[in-house]
């Protein structure tokens, strides 16, 4: 006899930023919902506001990760810290340029 229980998934508290991956996934969900064009104005505005907050949180997490990488590379002494270059939409082309 199999017992199925629906346990709530752990969600971050409203003030705690989600993980970067969870934030991106939630942003994708918001974009898909907004792209339907079938939303009432108030719902669209609420989703837009939520998306902007998530976008800001993800951007901050990326900046923190960049800083950590730069610190680690300086500690290693082998590589000088360099600013990250933004990749084109086609990552393969960007990688070819660096080779």
C-alpha cells in the first residue's frame, strides 16, 4: 500500500532571496504568464513588480559571485583579476573569439 503525502516544498521567506537558479526559474514563469497577454492590468503590474525584484536579486547574486571569483584568482597568484565579458546570445561564438 503506497501512501502519498503532499508535503509543502520549502520556500524561502519573503525577505530571503531565492537561490540564483530558483530566481531564474521563477522569472521564466513570470515572463511566460505575462506573454499570454490575457492578464488583468493589476495582475500584470504585480507580476512585473515581482519580476523586477527577482531580477535585482539575481543580478546581485551574480555580482557577488564575480567578486568571489576575482578574490580567489588573486589569491592563487597565477591569474590577474579581470572583469567578466558579457557573452553574446550564442555562447559558442563568444568562446571561439577567446580561443
